[in-house]
């Protein structure tokens, strides 16, 4: 049996995984399947339930539910996949910079080794949990969707560890408690050093460029979700704006995922 408090923590972790999962898919090239899921009654209900559950944790006015509702309405209005593909291409382009840059290491320091060091740190965070970039994908590990996917994975792992460590009988609950602590620590550090640091600036820029379009509603939800998680974990939310680093010597390889799978990370050898 699980206590009521532990059950609530599990539900909250699963709710976070739902919202980060939507962000993961939204920052891939759009597909019929993805948009159909977002427009379905079941998909909309799941999103709304997740937002309401998380909002209930806060004493303040709802933070996530209004943004989820706006995203649901925007998805319902976006009936032509071709138009959405044009929007995606116009906003994110076919280069590392594009109109809206979705890569963390394109922001901030211009020091010669800052970018490769940050890329290595991100990849190391994935490897610590047995994850690596998909062999068939050329997408970079610092892509906004890839980072959202990692945080989604951590939320799912937290829910699993919470359930396993709270069982009165079973397999080594103390080991699962250690896993829980390590997972929460990794989520806090990754948010502080990576997704929470540049994600807000990315979201604000995207809202500015697409205020009344589908991707503007995605960006607003991302911004609210990062605010929620930073507040929950006690880490500073990133700045509203970040300068792009100089691209004079930019030789960082980049490519696009296949657009049909959760982007970029899969289980592999640490």
C-alpha cells in the first residue's frame, strides 16, 4: 500500500511527464499523428487533468491550466498540416540559427571551449541514466525538444521510484529510495544549468515571433512549465532574453530528426 502523500507525488510526477512530453513532440517537425493526438478528446482531457493537478499544488492562481487551454484551442484551429509545416520551417529553419534558435549552446558565452564543454555536460547527463542520441537521428543533444524529453524521462523515473520505494514489500525499497534521490537531484541540476537557464529566453522569443499562432501557444506553456518547475525545485528561472553567441566560427554539425519518434534519446550504455 502507498500512502496518500506518496500517491499524490506519483500523480504529480506523471503530470509533469505529460506536459514535458507535449513539449517534446511540439518541437519536432509536425506530423498528422501528433496533431491528431493533441486534438483528440482523450489527449485534451489528459493535458487538462495534468495541468489542473499541478496547479492544485500551488496556493496562487492557476499557472498551467490557462496555457494548456490556449494550446488546446490553437491545436483545434490548426487544421492544415501543410500550414503548420510552413510555420515550423519559417520559425526554426534548416540551420542551427534559423529565425528562432532551438539550441542551448548557441546562446551565451563566446569562449572558445564553452560550447563543446556544455554539449559534453548535456550528453553526460543523458548517459548517466543510460540514454544516448538515437543512432538514426542527426539532432543535437542541446535541442530544446531533446532537453524536454530528458526532463520528461526523469519525471517518469521519479514516479516509478516513488512507487517502488513506497511498497511495504518487494525488491529492495532502499535502493529505489536512492534512485529517487539521484533522479530528483539530476532534474534539479539539469533545470538549473540547462533547460531552465535558456528555455525561458527561447520561449519568449518564440512568443514574440508567433504570438497568435500554434507555436506561440506552445511557447507560453513551456514558459509557464519552466516557471512552475523552477519554483517547485527552488532554482532560479533563466533570464527573459539571452544573446546568441557569435557564429563566425560555427562548425557545429546539425541535422533534423525523422519527425516520427520521440526525438532524440534512447536507452544505451552509459
